[in-house]
């Protein structure tokens, strides 16, 4: 088992659809922690900056972008449009952010390099690639399809035996470790994973859920 020592504080996206921004910025925070730099970045700024422009390319920077994914997050970071500090544009769970704070926020960090892992289910090479990336960079940003019935009551354990991309609700998370001996019997689904083992993930639902904001999701399917 392994848990990254470079994990920033668990946060709470509340009812907003900004998990993608929280998870992307959490990975940037982990990478910086490896260099001894502790920062907390603003998901509000990322979400506001990356609202797609209707009928054209790019971003219009006028509306709150809930329900995004890694594509706008990477565009934001690799063009150094952000990240900005949380203190410069605090999260307030509203679709009408503080435009003055947005205009005055100064991007401090971005991404010169992004490592993309083309992970495949039940593939030993993919699993090792993810583990190696966690050790090298501090964490890995990921997403999974949420079916609430496959979470235990405290949202500590998750395994979905019948994922369907058309019906699942996508959710961005941060993988911060793993436990190869985590028992498959911990998962509530009547159909269990093929093998023991689970990823340890940081969520953005506050510290009241899971294991102080962390949860396990099965490695095997």
C-alpha cells in the first residue's frame, strides 16, 4: 500500500458541478507540495474562466462553467490563464461569481507539462503507470461514473459492476494512493470485483464523508 505524502486539504464543492476544477487544481497543489510549495488554488476562477463560447472556439469568460472535465482544465493551466490563489477568488457556491475578484485575480502558476495516462481496465501495465505517476507527481487526476447505489452509506467504498457511460453521472477526483490488500468484500455491490485492491482517492465533498474526505474505489472490475 502507499499513500502520497503530498496531498492538500480536502475541500467541499457543495452543490456546484465543479468537481473537475477541484480535482485538477488538487493535483497541481500536490505537484507543488513535492517542491515544498504549499498553495490553495481557486476552482471558482477556473470554472468562471473556462465557460465555452457558443458557436465558436475558446472561452467567453462571462458565465460559470459547471460540469466541465479535464479538457478545459488543461486549456486553462497550459495557457497560464490560471491558477490563481483561493484567497483572490474564494469559492462561494454560486453561478454568479464576483466579477471584480475575477478581473483582479493574478495567475501565479500553470502547467508546462501534462502527463496523460491512457489507463485500461484490469490492465497490469496501466495500473503500474498510475502507481508510478502518484509516486512521481504526488497524485493523479481521474474521473469515474457515479451510481449512488454502489456507494456505502458513508461514501467510504465504491465499486460499480455495470457502468454505462450514457446513464452514469461523471465525477472528478484525485487518486492519492492505493492498497493492494483492500478486501473486495468491503464494497456493497452484490457482484464483487475480480480481485482485492483499491485506489485511495481524495474527494471534494468535504471531510464529513468517507474517511475524512477520502474513499476507496476498486482497482479491478
